[in-house]
């Protein structure tokens, strides 16, 4: 939208300046109406040709800029996805503006024992896994304290077969002023083995 507006405004400015100064020059140097008419035609053709070239160059520059931006975004997304795939912690990226899970690591599915697709589709599946004694406290943190940076949140998961898992969560919050969106990132380490060995 900004690129289109810039090109349109520049085209309008050039058009106004060209029409004003070229008409002024014709009125000074020509007094024959037939010659003025012919000069007006040539002037119009010249303006169309030059403006077409300028519009082409401006649009090419804008499109090249957008292509570079898109290429950089794809590279960043690929890196992001690679990290989420390889990292050994559970990582959940939650958009606080849309109230949706945007991304989760593969380890998240393993830790909560739900598929990544089901967690993204139904984030409440995470809440269902909470240990009854930690349920209210963690639900409050996950629901009402998303915009805080919090370190060292210890909680348990309880599974239908009675197994217990321990998680240590660190929370980061980022606000993107350009997109006007906030994101809460929960990084949880499975410390079950460590707890059980104590």
C-alpha cells in the first residue's frame, strides 16, 4: 500500500510539473495555434513515454525491495522452524492478540503427549494435562500473565495412567509495534528425570 501510494504521488507531482511548465514554455515560444496543437500532441506522447519508463523503474525498485524482504522472511522462518524441530525443550509461541498458538516445537508434543496439530487446534489440551494441585496456579499464569517475563515456573503434568512429569518454564514476552501484536513464548524443560533422581 505504501509503495503504491509513493509511486502514485510521484507520478502526480511529475504530471503537474510537466503540464504547467511545458504549457508555459509553449505559450512563450509559439503563437501559431496549429503549431501549438502539434506541439501539444508531441508533448503528450513524450510525457506518456517518459512516465511509462519512470513507472516501470519505480515499480521494479519496489518489487525488488519486496522480493528481498520476502526472501529474508523465508530464510528467518526456515531457521525458526529448524530451531523448533531440533531444540530439546518445549517451545510454545502464543499470539496474545489473536489468542492462538502460532508455533510449537516437536518436543512440546512429546512432553504433553498430544500431537502438534491438536495442540495448535485446541490449546486447552495443555491445560487438561496439568496436575490437579498445579491446575489453578498454572491456569492463572497461562491465562492472565501472558504479557510478563517470568523465570523458573515449576509445575507438574498428570497423565491418565497416573504418570507424573515435571516442567520448568521460562516465559518471554515480545511486542511487535510494526504488526501491533504481542507474543508470549514459553520455553519448558522436562526435568522429570532430575526430580525423580533426587
